[in-house]
């Protein structure tokens, strides 16, 4: 799972209308897809993915658009 720190960083980025993805990179490490995101004006998040469903949508710019709600799924063994 993402863990509290990563979820908090993603929440702050999603709730700030000025947030923009400055840089992203993807690596494969031991069969895990590692996606690193650098947001402006702040926040940096690394996501470790074992499965991925990708949906691509055209955007006029790189701002993060707020949806209906921020949804998070957490397990009891989530890292802090």
C-alpha cells in the first residue's frame, strides 16, 4: 500500500489548484514498476506498482484537476 506519508503528499498535491507535475520518471526494479512524481510548488512522491491500468486523456495543460472526491484505500498493514 501507499502508506500514510505518500497518501498525505498525494492529498496535498490533489487539493492544491496550483499543483503541476514538473517531472516524472518510471523504472522497473525487481518486477515492480517505480513511478516517481515531482509536483510544483511542492511534494515528491514515489509509487511502487505491481499492477497498472493506464487511461490516457488529453489535457490543455499540466495542472491537476480535482475530481468529485479524493479516494484512498488503505490496509491495516499500511506503512507509516
